[in-house]
């Protein structure tokens, strides 16, 4: 069993604002990320998969298929978007890095068996860098 | 406790499986199937698990680990065409997955003579966007 991690990037806008909190509370919780005009990041998404190494190809994952999947489900739909306004999942959910990581995980898991029959390799972990210092991880814990 | 050491080597490789047709090789490996080869600056991260020795405060002798990596990996891999010049890859495609497994097999038995420390994982970064991790076993 080998794990393979592949990194992708996209740029997007978001605004952190919880509908259930007051203006004052939102500013207290999210600070400058609550700016009503929004702001953006260069996000990096790392997808980690784990599986056996194929005896013929020497690969644990078809990288062409993984790249196509990441482009179709994640990078294509999110890049150069205003996450709050243009991504359905964030109409009611605050697009924090935590929620963004859950959303990427959900998008990949929904179609994973179609792309990787039998679920091999398995989707192990998603990590998202919002900045160099803010990193969020789901799975593999 | 885990301690990790990082080393680098530069090498070229060709990702083509002899059991596959040209078209299949192109599909599986993309540009990496170029029969004239291409190269990378690889970064190898070796993680060792163990408890610090009560006297020295160290999990293992890092100088010795450096020597093991130099002798068993870097002197074999660095500035080589992996397919032709590293015997492990005569009949095995030198994908980054197989490189990680080969490095594990080369160093595992030589990590620590005292039995205090054991090899925990081998990570190989092929580019800043792709790395693999192997922790032994099937």
C-alpha cells in the first residue's frame, strides 16, 4: 500500500459572515475576513489517495484520471468564483476553509466509485491551504 | 517519537511499461512516457520511529543515517537514468511509487544497529505537486 498526494491550485473570493450572528458578532468572530466586499485567496488543494501499486504500471493511482476528476469537480467549478455567491453549497454555509474542505471531500466522494471502480485507490485525505499558514485537513485522522 | 531526515537527488526516468502498447503507455503516463526520458529533483524524507536514548538524548545516530542514505540511495540514484543504471528498475517502472518502495528496501535493515529505532516511512517528492509515502508491507 502506498499513499500518493497530488496538489492543485485555484483562486477565489469569499466573505466570512454567519447569518445567525449580529454585525458586531460577525466582526468579532471573523475580523477582516468579514469585510462585506469579500476578499480572495490562492487556495491549494492536496488530494491523498492510498492503494496497492499496480504490478504492470508501477502506479497506485491513474494520475490522468485523478487530474481530470479534480479539474471537473473541484478546480473548474471553484476557480475565479465568488464562493458565497456562485457556489450552491455556500449559499447558506459560511465558506470557511473548514467548510470548503468538507465540500471538496463531498464532491470527490460523490463520484469517486465512477472514476475509480471498486473504490481503488481509496480517497484518504483532503488538505486545503487558504494561505501558507492556514491549512485544513479532513479524512486520514 | 518520529524523527525525519530529508535528502535530495536528481535523476532521469522513463515511465513506460513493457507490457503495454505505445498508446496505452501514453494514456497511463502522459508526457512521462517519453522514451528519451525526462528528469526531476527528488526530495526524499525518511522518518524513523523510536525513543530517545536516555544517555545521548537521541533516537539514533543521525550521522550514521546520513551515511546509510548516501551509500545505499544517493550514490546509486543521483545523476543517473534510473531505468538503465539502477538494477531495481530493469524490469520495474521507476514511478515515484516504486522509487519509494525501492528506497525502503535498500535502507530498512540498515537504519539502526542497536534495535532502538525502526524505519517508519519513506516519502518521495517528485515535484512540488506530487509525493508518495510508503510505510512498508504489501
